C-alpha cells in the first residue's frame, strides 16, 4: 500500500503541505480515515478550502489503496470505470469489473488476472466507505480550488461579456470627453472632437490544459461528457494527467471611427414655458433638433386638441443638452378648445 500522500493523483507537494497544516493529514491512511463519509469529506473541504469534488477524488483513490497490492495507476483506472470502494471491487464479478474498465479505457493494462490477484490481496481495515452518491460529489462545482477550472462554454461566454464591457467603457469614455468639449468654449471653438474607438476584430488564443470529464452512475454507465479547461498549471496537470503546457494570449486591435456630426454640435434646451398646445410642443422640440425626449404623462399624446401647460422641463431652458441626456417635459391638461 502506498504511504506517501503525493502518490495520490491531484496531491502535489504544495497540496500535501496544506493538508498537513490545516488537517494534520500526512499519510494515505490518515486521508482515508478522514474521508469515510460524505459529512467527513464536507468537513475536510471546509477545513482545507479545497473543493468537495477534489477531496472526494482523493478519498476514492485512498480507499482503493487499502488493497495491499493496489497501486495508484490501477486505482485510477478502477475509479474511471465507476468503482470507488473496496466493497464494490470485492463484491463484483471479475469479468464485470474487467468489462467496465475496458469500456472506460481501452488502453488500460488491467487484465482479468490482475483483478483476481488484487481480490486475493490483503485489505487494510477501515470504517465503511460511503459511495452511493459519490458521483454527484465528484461532478458538483462548489468554489473549486483553484477556481480557474471552467466549462469551455463558460469561457467563451465570459469572453463575450468581457469584450462587450470593454467596448461599453470605450464608448462611455468618448461620450465623457465630448461632453467636456461641448461645455468648454475654448475647446469647442478649436473644433476639437473626441476620438471614438471600436474593436472590429478581437483575436483570442487560449492555449490551455483540458480534460473530458464523464459523469457516470456507480455502475459505471456514462450519463454525460463535458470538456473542462484551465490555463496550464501544475495542479490541473497532476489531477487530470494532462500533457499540455502552454500559455494564454489575447490580441486586440483598436481602430478609430468617425464621430457623428450630431455628437459634435451644441444643442440647447428651448424655453417651453409659453407653449399652450401639444402640437406646438412637438414643433418646438423639432425646431431645436431634439429627436429623443420624454413627455409626461405618457397618455398626453392621446389628449387631442386641448390647452396644456408645461409644468417643468429638464434640462432647464437655454442650457446645453449633454450627450446621453434625454430631455423630459412634464405637462398638464387645462381644457378642450
């Protein structure tokens, strides 16, 4: 039986040190003693800040290593085949186990003779190992450590959100600068304009470690497959036996675009206090080249030919209308003509 924690796939020297410091676990026996039940695994995850999925993955390996002649490669292949406990292994038929292993990994070196030999091997005593819902533990995502593991679709989705947010920031910055120019006589009379940028092309090259994770029932039946990816790191490589070691790069191209003439010309809010009809209000806004506005109440457009009074207007009369501001005019109905 392996004695060193680093023999467990996913536990390197750094992870082993954290298990020793936070939970006092320094041997494989101590690991399987501390992870017999789902509650035990949850408590260890809380104590160490590793995910339940990682703790359970290590626990299943440690459980199978209770078989004296079991090595980590054999244990890993059995786990891939949906065999998570010594009880499962010992109670199953040799041919049944062999078929599960070959379905999961046609390149596995496990033979029927290997399985028979292991079944005759000495088994170290331990409390019963809870594995009925272990597949759910293995595929659940609860604050994974490291948190760079991600579904590939999530990576693409988050990339799209990031590009949209970046473009929004560029646009907002240009609007702020143009508003400052419009409000400053010196800058405005110099004919200055804000520069507007757009990203017509974004090239994102993600060179990453990846793993195809299969969800199975405890019988070994595959119920789904999913591609998980992460930037290259030692823990991922150790956990998933990945051989990819590359870097991530992001290339952006910023290109200036012409600004609309409407964005560079000052527009002022007219004085609407003397307006006495809805039609005259619309004409006054059109004459001021104001095309985007709000008139309250909303049902005012249905009043027809009635006398009105402008109660308030924002911006106030004769002030500059800044880019991004929608003028609002509040009116009240007086009487029909």
